[in-house]
């Protein structure tokens, strides 16, 4: 069996040791997203060093206030690297409001335009901003853009709207939390060929690792939960989510 981690911030932890433990547990593909200018080049460096790791570059909504023309030009340049397979982590976050709403929206759509120009998927963060996010993703400016809703926590209707728009839905350790019954119902209802699994390392460790620093090896726990929800063998879930990973990011895992 081979598993994948569609979203792990390996620039925030010891990448080599995390990757070694994950591979030992059967995890065979990883996408490392940036969150700001300072770590964007680092994601590319990690990806260049490992043939089963790919990078994404972009500004997280918390950091949108720092995405001036010069910073965005650097992101656009890095996005041309052959190891970059997505624009992200980008999106909206109205919980902490580290950047103003208008700034978040403007920076998000600037990244969407870049993704459209380069024919890359976007990796989308959403927290307490679903209405605005849908408005932007359903707009004409986002026509033809595809991507991944990372660490999904919204309802079935929102997921299906985005799937119809060409998006994949990625579940993190949140789906294993005791309080996540509604989210498990979403995971149960979605088409299996549009679902990804992730850790969001070093955050959101799944049960039974809650309270610990997350790492890519723990993505297997998300797959195990999906196997239970879907009433499928774990090997089937591994094969399906791995195939989805390759389609979502237009990559082939090393054989």
C-alpha cells in the first residue's frame, strides 16, 4: 500500500526525519506548501532534494498584508520551477484577521490569476469565509482554475459545488476528532475519486496522536478513518487517494 500527504509544512519541522518515518510507514508522495515569502524558496529546496516531494508557493491569508509587488514577483518566479505543482497555500481566513478582508481577497485573486496563467491548481485555505470564497471561486476570473480545498471542514453542499467546479476535497486529522461527526458525514457522502488525505504537518495531529506535533506518517490514520466510513479495505483507500493525488497535482509517484 502507498499513501500520500497532499499538504505538509515540512519547512516548519525536520523534513528529512519526517520523510524517513513516513516512507517507512508507506507514505510515498508529499506536497509542501508555502505560507509566505520567507518559506517559499525553502519549499522548492525540499522538493528538489527528494523525488517524491513537490512544492507549492504562495501567501497564506494571514500573511496577505506582506504580499507587495516585489514579493509577488518572487512567488511568480518560483512558481516556474519544475518542482512546483500548485499555487498555495492561499485563501481567506476571517477568524484571526491578521490581514484585512479586502487585502486577503485581492491577494487571493492575484494568486488565482497566476495559477490560471501557469495552468497550476490552487491549494485553498478557508476559515469562516465560505461565502466570500465561493463568490470568488465561482467568478469569471476563476473560470478554468482547479485545485484542492485543504483541511476541509465545511458542509456537503459546499463541497459538491467545488467538486463541480473541478476541485478536490482534502481531509486532515480533523476528520478523526471526537467532535467531527458532521465532517465525517461529509466524507462519507463525497465521490471517492475527488478526495485527498493530508496531515497539515506540524498541525492537527489525528486521533490517537492529538496533542503531539503532527507528521506525514500520521496520514495513515486519516486513510483508516475513510476506510471505515466508505466500508472499503484500507488498500482500496490508499490506491484511490494516491491516484487522486497524482491527478490533482499532475504528477507521477516514483515507482
